[in-house]
């Protein structure tokens, strides 16, 4: 009897799982592109490929394409071409064409909710003026994996022009289905044959509304406190003075007829072509006032654009709802805008930098 029990135990410990799949049999998909052409969905997978050499192992990628009349058909037809089991657990970016966001994005949202094989930690991005397929096939020796390049651009952009939003799909989905908050997405394009981040796209529900300018995109991140470097330029007698905002902290209050934004900014002078006396305290007082008004004007114009498009990417109606426990659909058309801007440019007492 003891021998039988031991044999049964060994069976459980020595046999593998029936549904276990070796890593070599998986097609690890790191990038997904979705397009809509002639009433069909077109998919592009970027798949990682370990190419072994004599000295090391180089991670490369290749693409597989497929299409179908429905999104489900497109996935099935593309999967047939992979040759291995498609594995989406490491999906990093999902590129959506302009054709998708102009009428088909609700179908994408619905499918991705239902497909349990696709994780919700990827970043959705709109392709601006170029197809997702073209972007995902635009790899080279310096950037062998396009999805990695895009993620590096997003992670580093906050130190440059602030044209990046790193909201993962889970967070974006919550905004899409919310009644009181709308979605803003980063976009990507080819500039001088190089992949580069572009302006933000704003939505009302599932409907694409408009595209923000680069300055407006930067203002959005400024308000959202997602900023490490933002350059503002002002002319004095035809000569430019530039400051770099390195820190922002904002608080938004919403009432029945007023949107009030309190924002604190810290910055430093990075260009002083007018040759202001930077040892004079009055110089900093003047620059604080001048650039405060400049930034305040841009913030007000930005919020007015959101009002015109009825796109609540700042979640103002959610702030109103939490405060009053009721909705205010007329907020965008009737509310006045007040901005209290507290800007501090470094003075004599701080470490000071000027880039000529």
C-alpha cells in the first residue's frame, strides 16, 4: 500500500503541467498596431526575436500583419501567421491610426476589455499622419525594437518638450467609460524619417474632438504636475529671454460658475539675450510678473479650448461632482476661468544657471 501511495505521489511531482508552454514556443508581442482601411481592421504585431550570435544574444524584432472585417477576425487571421502562440503579457504600446480614433475606437475598447490574453498595462498612442504598420516596421540597428524606442521617448520626454502621456490602458479605459472625465492621448509620427512624439489628441467620450498644439500639450502636463522641464520665451525689445519651469504644483476648485486654478511654479533663467541685470532683485520681480502673466494667459486659452470642444481632460466635472454630488453639464459653456499663478524664478540666493 505504501508503495502505491509513493508511486501516485511521484506521478504528480514528476509530470509537467499539461498546458505548460515553453518560452521558445511563444511569440512575445511587444507592440500592437491597429488600423482601419476599406471597412476592415488591419493589425500589425511587433514580435521579439532572440537572434543568437557567437558572442552574445541580440534582441531584435520583426512584424506580422493580418486583417479582417471584424476585430476578432483580424486577430484570428494575424495569429495564424505567427507560427507560435501569440503572447501579449509583455505588450508595451498599442498604436491607433487616425482612422481608428475617428469612429472605431469604441470597438477597440470593447474588444480589449473582453480579451483576457491582452494585459492592460500598455500605453495607447495615436499615429499622426502615418500608419501604425509603418511605425512598427521602422526599426534599424540603433533601434532594433520599435516599442522600446517609443517607451524611451515617453519616459524621457518629460525632461524635454513634455509631449508625452504615460497613462496605461487601464487608466485610459476608466476615463473612456467615465461620465465626468475625458481622455487625452499622446501621438507619434515620423519627422525627418525618425520616430518622434507629437501633439496630444483630446476626446469627448469615444469621440475624437481636436488636437492640441505643442504649447497646449505642455500646458496640460504643467497643470497635471507631470513636468520636469518646460521652456517659456518672452521678447524684450526684439531679444528673447527664456526660463525653464522645473517644478509645478496645481490645485483646481470648481463651483457653479467658476473654474479656479491655483498653480505654483519654480524656474530658472536659461537664456538672457536682453542682458538683464541678474544681480538686481527688481529684475526677478519684473520677470516673475511678466512670465506669470504669460503662463496665466496660456492656461486660460487652453481651458477655453477645452470648453469649446466640451472635452474634460482635466476632470473638472468629476471635481464638481465630488463637491456637490450632482452633475453640471453646462460647466464648459458658462463657467468663468480664474488662474492664480505663483511663479518663483531663482534669485541671487539660489544656485543660478544661465545658458548663453
